């Protein structure tokens, strides 16, 4: 999750993350208190920014501070489920955004392992595709992304 908080991470990936306040956290910043009160564990950072009428960039700075101070936990929102076409383009695009540079090659290899076309993974193959993604992840990224991949596999299985 720390990678989402770095300058190199896509802003839209962090904007789609969910901030969960730690109960009983002694928050000393007025604006962070306001931010954390608006976080319900389901709203994305972008939704909270809109609710508070704050520019997204300001909200992102507050999110980073709240996370760094240990006042809240940040987690990646599960990407959207498939479109009516029966393919998982929203899943592909969301994973690509989270993976960043090199993500396209990793996803293409995972699609190949699943015997699917890149960007056109059939819904019934999504779980296999996600297993391929997990297997191909560099060790340094596994701890961060495996919980997201597990949630996605559960979503696509149901």
C-alpha cells in the first residue's frame, strides 16, 4: 500500500482506494479529523473529497498524512466487475493502473497462461487469469497485492 502513497503511483489508483480510520486514534490535525469522519470504510478517497468539497489533490495529501501518522489504514478498492460484453476490461484496466510500469507485460503473460486474449479475458476465466497474475507478481509486490487478488477471485467466483 505504501507504493500507492508515493509520487510515482497513479493519482487515480489512490483516488479509488478506501481509507479506514483506526478507532481511538488521537488525531491532532483538524482537516484530517474532518477527513476521517467522512470515511466509512466504503467510500473511496475520490468520493470523500467530493463529499467534503475538497480538491482531490488536497484530499490525497490529507490521506497520506493520516496514513503516515497511523490514524488510518488504506486499502485498494476492488475494481469493477465485468461489463455486459462478458469480458473483464474494467478489471484489466484497474489492475494495470495498480501495477504501474511493467503491468501490461505481466497482465499479457497472465492472459496467455489462462489461454485468453489480452484485454479480453472472459468472465469465466477471470479467476484463472487472477491466479496467473499472482504467480507472475514480483516477490516485492505480493504482500501488497495478494489480498486484492483474493477479493477479486471471490467476486468473480460468485
